[in-house]
C-alpha cells in the first residue's frame, strides 16, 4: 500500500516519542522508505541509534552537524519525501510551524515541505486547551495539503486524565494512507455491505458462513482514502477501521453493525437512497430458520428437521430500485461454471458490475489475506485482477468501476 513511498518522520520532544519507532516499523512493513528528522529535545525521549537502525539512514537532528552529507538536508529531505509526518507535535513545535518559525532541523525541514504533511499533536491537557495551542492547530488545519490530527482523551503521562494523548500509530498510518491517495471519489456517497450474517436458531446457536469481512473492509477503506463518504453495513466480524481524529475536515466513515440478513436488508434499504454507489460484498445467508426458538433446542436421540425460509436478496432488491445515477456492484463466490454463473447474476440482479472470485483459485476467497478476481460490467467489460493482497484488489476494483 505504501510501497515505494518516501516518508519523512519529524519527531519533537514529547513523551509520546516512544511510540514513533513502532510507527517507523509499520511504515517500513507497509513498503515505505523512511527518513527521520528530530528536534534536539526529541532525542531525550528516543535515541538516535534506535531511529537510525530502524530507518536505515542517518537522523537529521542538528542543522550544523558535520555528519550531514551536505549542509542542506532541510531542502533535500523535503524534496525526497512524498509526505512528512510530525509526531508527536508538541505545543512548542505547533506554535513554530503555524508562525513560520524555522530554527532547528525539524522546523526548517517543515518550512521547505510542499507535499502532504500529517501532524499528530501530543501534550498535557492544559497545554492542549491553551488558546495559543488551539489557534496554532486550527491555523495548520486550514493549510492546503495538511492533515492536522487531533489529540485524543485518556490517561496522560503527567498522571492526569484528559485530552492530550497522541493518536495511536495505527491511526497515524490511516491518516498517511488517506493523505497520499488521490481523491478520485471525492463527493461520492458509497454504501457497502461486508462480512457474514448470523441467523439465530435459539439463544446459543446460529447459522452462518466463513466470511471474515476482509474484502469489504478493504473496499470501504480504499473508498474513504479516495475521498468518498462511506457507510459500511457490517455483519459480525473481528475487524475494525482505525478512526482518524482530525481538525482538518475529513469525509465521514460510518459503520452500521448488523447481525442477521433481515437487519442487513433494512439497513441497506435505509442508506441506499442517499448513495451513489452500493457495493454488496457481504456473504448474506440465503436461508434463516423459520422460527427462532426462545429456549435452547434440546438434544434428542434421533434426527430433527430444521425448516428454513429464504432471506430476501439485498443486491437484487437494490438492482430493481436503483435510479439512473446509481451504481450497484455485486460479488459472486463460485465453485463451478464460474463465468456463466457470474454473468447470469449480473443480469438477473440488474447489477452494473459483478466481481467474481472462485473458490478453485488458491489464495482467493474466505479468510485469506489475498484474493484474485474477475470483474464483469453490464456493458460487456471484463477485467482480471491477479492474485494480490485484498488491499491491492480493492484498488483494482475501484480503478475499474470508477471509470
Ligand atoms: O446469489 P449469490 O448469493 O451468489 O449472490 C451474491 C451477491 O448477492 C453478493 O453481492 C451478495 O452480497 C449479494 N446477496 C445479497 N443478499 C442475499 C444474498 C446475496 O445481497 N440474500
């Protein structure tokens, strides 16, 4: 997702600096190349050796140090970087950044940066509330190409509890992905379904399937990175999407949690009229027990019959209701005659696109981190996305259906 990206990490002197080596590790794991610049005080909290070892490059912390290859790192580093992160950003550094003061390695580097910057503030709650800090953060939030994150509430290092904590590294990663993605879906409202449904049998049992929701969640995140307002109707999964606390205005990403197919149907009907695109990624149970027993069904020594009723087909219902400006995308997981079944579904459900995954393809389908799909369009389009991570498949799907 960040492969080949050059990320410049600027660290200032707050206790939250101890979390930045972990952030650097996450950036590198995601494929990015990392360079680090710090204020002098940051190195009281995290060592130069740690930062140099993890990033694999010298740390730029002293404008006049002889170690610098040439004395203009504050220009060459911003030129090299695709994005700069300032985390933690102390009230001191925020004030300097907002006022255009450049008196050390980090702030001179920031002053020369003309590409996206993600700022994650961290400080004591009283410092956070000070009008000077608030003004600096709101000034920065209004700059173009700036994603000014907000502090979060919780325990603070000074022993109190209040608003001043730095956003977690996972949330900063999410902000970085958002800031680096071109906004090709800006202004679009996108509804998705994801995960399995659970159809209750009795107070302790249900019918369900192996869906984990990974593909639907990856599609929802990618749509949000591209600037869309996203409503994700999710069946029960273990997944979550790190929320990005921000002072810069970001599009909404709402998760509506449902359990059964009929709850998913109701939620989809409610949100569809205000949506431009609906992506039906959920593995909706086709059948539900005709009756949910109020008490636990007792074990008996002979076979029992379990009468089932058919659930409503959400994708087909949306396909029937869709207006001219709306697009409906369905998924199909097939085990045989894949292409024929996919094309039949595309037509019968009045879909605009159908994404086919075959259980016969190794690495594709339920629970895996990878997928391989073929996308069919109602106008005869066909696009194959090779075996890739579900994040990369989400990119391939949005690239294809946004055309
Ligand atoms: O017919 P089949 O279940 O294979 O179709 C799969 C597609 O239909 C998926 O997009 C799935 O989310 C959707 N679907 C639905 N409601 C159902 C069953 C399937 O929206 N009850």
